[in-house]
C-alpha cells in the first residue's frame, strides 16, 4: 500500500494522485481539519494551478505535529493553520473538507503582501462568480480581526459597482473621479450577434463605451473578438475607446 502521510494509507499501489494527497493531508490533521487558503482556492476554481504545499486549517484548540520525514519521497509539504473560527468557516457539505469560498478569499487577502494583491483575490473571486460582494461583506463582519478591514470594505464596494480589475480601479480613482466624469454603467450587458457582451464602462447618453485592456485580463488571443465586438457596437451607434496601462 502507498503511504501518503503518517497514519494515512492508500488502498492501491502506484503513484498517489494530487486529489488523494489533498485528502491525505486533511485526514492527517484530524477529523475537524479542513483544506484552506491556496488549497481550498484550487478546489473551488479561484486559482488555476496547484501549489507545492497543501494548506490545512485546524481548530485553535488543537495541535498537530508533522515530522520532516513525512515529506520524503516527493510528498507535498503540509502547512498547518489554526483558527478559532473554523466551525463556522468550514463548508458544511463540500469534499474534501474545505473552508467556504468567501472565507478562503479573506484568508488569502490577509496573507497578501500588498493591497493590490489583496484586491486581486477579491476581484477574481467575484469575477469568476465564486462569491458575491454580499457574501464577502458578511464574512468580513463575522471576523473580529481583519487585516486591512477598511480598505477591503471599500474594495468590495467598488467590485459591487462593477470594478473587476486593477486597471478599471485606476480608471475610477485616477480618471473618472478626479475629472468629474459622469458615472458609467459598468459591466453593461448587451446583445452581440446572438451572444452577450459585457462593456467595461458604458456612457449610454453619449453613445460611448470605454474599454480598459490590461494584459492579464485581455490576452492577445481575444483581440480579434474585441475588434469584432467594437465593429458591431459602432453599427448600433456606440463608439468604443480602448485604453491600456503602462508602468
């Protein structure tokens, strides 16, 4: 039998899959443990690639000691976090056991080195429809301690208003507000050739759409799709202006 970690056995031979390694890590840490942080984010689609380590949260009253020898033979490292909020943060049904998506997002926000990185977690989670701004606000309110609480609340408010990237946020703070521009309809949904298109900033009264193209959010392969959409909008009387960002 393969032995993923101490005290946990796989009832098959051969390599241990990543899914099995996740299960082994959470079982190794006890019956009340749950995958969290990057590992929970991976399972729920917030991150696209597995990390080298597996993150597990246990109740604050518990202790888990893991020997370095358990990470021999290319086994992934287990990072253990402790939290007195785990009973409410743990998802009631999903398996392997993991934290709720909104709790996972806030855990990653708290680990971020900068506010920009924290905003990325919030915006990505909402942009991928993994959580709603209201769920994030409720999760923030349930925490007695929250790093960058005021900034997070402001960011969630901006995301609720349709700001889903750093470039859109810079446009709001450095262009729209300082120059007194009218408030646009953000992420405006429009029909485009039988499909739905979402416009970054639609100034309907002026027949103008302002698109903000950051490299991370608008990769090169989508350029022709954007051009076709812009041409279709022009045919319906809406002119598109596109701007990008230079560091």
